[in-house]
């Protein structure tokens, strides 16, 4: 059931296709391994990733068509698939898987299932290796190998391919070979682990031997064992906090100066790790201010939202549908609205009352998706009137107000 069967069926239909490696400008073979997850042993990295994923899973997908400045929602098969991608996942589940692959592997693949020309399903894929090949006509394919040993070759146009940090490689996001460049981060994580080991050792040392009982006479091993047992019994049964011993014994406390790692140093290390993912420690802890969340949204989440919206738009629609009919896939952050809304509210009040904004534009400004019934609707307040005709409006007099006159008369 699910994507495994879909891919197996497709593989059977295309097994005999003759393909060759895609020629890359770098001259390298387009074979990419998706493994290399050493950094995910760090709890700080995982907490950061889960924070980003949880926020992105709150997004609301919407198929819209732009008409001038107005965005018109489209209720069709594409919208229904966006809301319910496949029988195994909600959109939140889908986005969680999609974002995890993107953050971990710098690339995220989605299989588009069609029945004829109708889109009926979206399935996020997690291949361990991908190879780009092309047939004799130059059609691009992606050969995928999965953890269970299954292998399949899919036409690239049946995939949504989201690339993160698309810089060095010709076909994949990330660094050379389509992988994360984790070398600098690994050095920081190793240093952070050393600091945490120091804390663990200091804690263990604080629970070790705290003193020595010195007996002032020479006693044999049997008597020594009895004395030790007697001393331990006194420690166990003592409730007052004071321990009495006779004059034959002397207790010598061990002075221990434990060098505990400074708290600010540990916070600095956490901050240095999280900066790699543009996420402050306050966001991970959940004790952020509205201003901190707004800044994090703009520097971390918003680039993902814009880029994913554009990738889905390009992959799902034809060039004519995009450029001619202005179809788009938009991800609306209603559940993410973070900021002090005073400025947005002031803007909507100012432009909305003058009839400058469409009603759907007002909704979008606050992160709500547009409504079909508000298509093309633009309202204007009647609380404003041309100053020259204020008297006519109020008293039905048709004489314009002259400079220096008051409209109170």
C-alpha cells in the first residue's frame, strides 16, 4: 500500500527505457548519496529542526489565481489534493516529512500521482541515493534507491524537487555532491560535547569520596573491615547531620575545587550552533517575544514559504497556466501570525477605508486565505468626502465651501 506500490508499478512500466547519465558542467557523475547525518546526534540540532518543522506544518496551502492585485481562490482537484495529499497523510503530516527531508538532506522530493491529466496525490519521498539520467531524446529521469532496497526511475516532471541552498551543485541543493556542508558545524558540536562531558564528570566527582577516616592505631585487615562497616552504618542511620567518632579515629575531609563550565559559555555554544539554522535559542525554548518571533519568521521561515510556493507552482502548473492565467500555489501563515499587528492594522484601516484594497487583500494581509465570495469586492467608507462638497453632503447645499469657512454652519 502507498508510495512503495506506486513506485513499483511505475518501475515495471519503464524498466526497458535506455538512459544515460546527465552531462554536468562540472564533469562529475550526477550520483548523489543522501546519507551523512552525524550532526543529528546533537539534541540542540534536533530541537532546532523540530521547531522549524512544527511551525511550517501550520501553513495553509491554497490554489489561487491572480487578477490584477486581487487573488481569487480556486476550488478544484488541485486544492483538494493540497488539503488531503494522500491516504496516509494530512497536509501537516506531508509538510513535516517534506521539511525534515529538506533540512536534513538539503533536498526534498515529492511524487505527483496523476489519473490521466488530473492530479490525485502527492507523496514525499526519502531516497537514500538519487541519480540523474536522460534518455535518447534528452528527457530527464531520476533513479532513486530507497532504504528497503527498492529502486525506481521516475521522469523528473513527475517530481516536485525542492532545493535548499542551491549554490555549488548543478542539480541538487547543498554543497558538492548534494549534501550538507556540515564540516564547520561538526567542529562546533565536538567542542560542545567536550563541554558537556566536563559537566558530567564534575557531577560524577561531586558524588565520589568526600573524606578519609584515619585510625591512629595499627589494626589488621579484619578489624579494619569491621571499622569501615561500623562507620558506614553510622552514616546510614544518622539523621541529625552530625557524626560522632571516638578519639582513635580522625576524619579528614577532602577539599575539592570543581571547575564547572560557566553557564554563559554553554549558552554561547548553543547560540553558535543555532545560528547555522537562523534560529535564536529563545525560539527553541519557547520564551520569545513578539519582536523576536517576527524577526525569526522573516529571516528563517518566510524564505522557505516563498521558495516552496514557487517550486510547487512551477511543478504543478504549465508555463501557460502560470504566465497566461496566473495560477499559483500559495502557503498562507494564518496560524503563524506572530507580530504586533498594530502596523498592519493601521495600513489596512488607511487603505481599506479609501477603497484602495480589495477585501481579499485585507484577509491576506493578516495571513488568512482569500474567499471566493469576496472575489473582486472592494469596499469604501462613506465617512470621507471631498472637502469641497462636505456641505452638500451634510446639508444638501450645492455651494462648495470656501477657504477659511467652517462646515459646521
